[in-house]
C-alpha cells in the first residue's frame, strides 16, 4: 500500500498539470478512465480464460494476475516517464506547512468537494464491501458474478466518451449529479427482483445501466479537483497539487474503509449469515437496505451538494486567464532583470 500510494499521488497530481484548460482536463480524465476500465475488464475476465479450470476467482487466477501486474507496472511507468508530456509550467512560490494549513483551512470550495467525496466514498465503501455477498448469497448468482461484471464493464468502457461530450456541453458537476441520481433510482429496482436464477436478466440490465452511469464518477471528480487546485494557486501563488491530492487520498481511503466496516456491521446487526443456505426475511431485507438503500441515501445527499456548484467552465476560464497573465508578468520581469544582472556582473569584473 505504501508503494502504491507513492505511485498514485504523483500520478494524480501530474494529471492535474498536463493541461489547465477546463475541458481538456475532462478529456484527460476520460482517457485515463478508459484505460483504467480496460485493465479492470481484463481482471474481471481473467476467470473466463481457458487456462483456468473454474470461472471463480481462484488462488491460481489471483497468482497469475499478480505476476501480470509485477511485469506490466514497471514497463508502463517507464513508457510514461519517457514519452508522456510533463505539463504546463506555472509561476509558483515556495510553500511550507504553515502556508498549506492556511490554504486548506480557508478554502471553502475544497471542503465542499471533500464533503461530497467523503459521502460518496462512504456509500461506495458500503456497496463494495457487500457486492459479492449480495450477488452470491442474496441473489444466488455467485457463479454469474464474472459474467455480470464483464458485460457491464464493457458497456461502461464503451460509453465513457459519451460522458466526455456531455460534460463538455453541460458541465462536469451537472453531469456528475445526473449520473449519481439516475443510478440510485435504477438500483431501487432490486427491491422488486425475486432472488434465484430468474434474477440474472434484471440484475444484468440494472448492473449495465449503473455501471454506465458510474462513468460520471470516474471522470468528473478528478477534473473538478484540478480546477480547485488552480483556484488555490491563484489565491496563494503556490502550486499545492501534490499536497491536495495527498489529503484527498488519505481521507478517501480512510472513509472507504469505514464504509466497508459499516456495511458488515449492518449485516451483522440484522443477522445476515453468509454461510447459511437460506437467510431469514429480515436478514434479506437488511441486505437490500445495506446494499441499495443506505448507499442510495448517501449518494442523493452528495448530489444535492453539487447543486449550484460555483466553479464552472466560465469561472475557471477567468482563473486560467489570470494565471496566464501572472506568468507573462513573471516572464517580463525575468527578462528585465537579466540585463541588469549581467551589467552588475560586468561592473564587478571591471572593478
């Protein structure tokens, strides 16, 4: 986990600096999500490869996946270091811990975004912790889990460019909120699905739609957070992309872990037993509440906080223009200072 954090924080910060254009950032996050989804699809499809005896996630399959990561990760990191663009240079003053503390404490938009992210992280943590139990023990479709995941991931992968177009047209926060609300409403359909073999088709349909809508969550947050970093850069003069990314990563990981614990705690409270052949009606209802209702309420709360989000494309264009003007002034000052410094050195030599 330490090594992965050391990789991801610079990687995420780098993504915010490749371009400072509002829509370009959306494109960057889309391309990144497309490739990330491709990797996720390969992992989900791994049990279906003919080399494995079962379609379940067996220890043998996990071992082969681990070796694939060990080989491919250094390769692709090397490719990125050699050929990927560094990003746009900005004028940035040095930052210290005291300046970082003042910046974080006074940035109201940052805390609004963090609140949205934490609420969604809690919901995602609850859902992720029980998704396999829901599919296997409640719906009775454990052997179909790879199939459900693979089909939905393919559709989600294929529709990511659509979200790019919608975000460019309607804005990141509006499209993000639409995805959250629509996905939550669709998920309520599980309350009307009878567990058993017949649940496969409705589960497949709902999983496909919710995975497609999850594309908004893959693209919008990262692009919006980069805009918040630009706002801080304009206000304070210091580029704290790495600091902000690290803070958000720390809070998000802790929050998802808490969400996972909450999911298991609710299931334990209602008496759901993953080893039982059949759970009670109360326990099954508790599973629905845990997997659908509680995360859904949290998602809707987070979507409400996206309403009237102030940092849209128009306002970010103003921020970017002022940052460019600051960079131009700094370049002129540097050019003006250069002859003076050279004249001073020549004078000292003559003396």
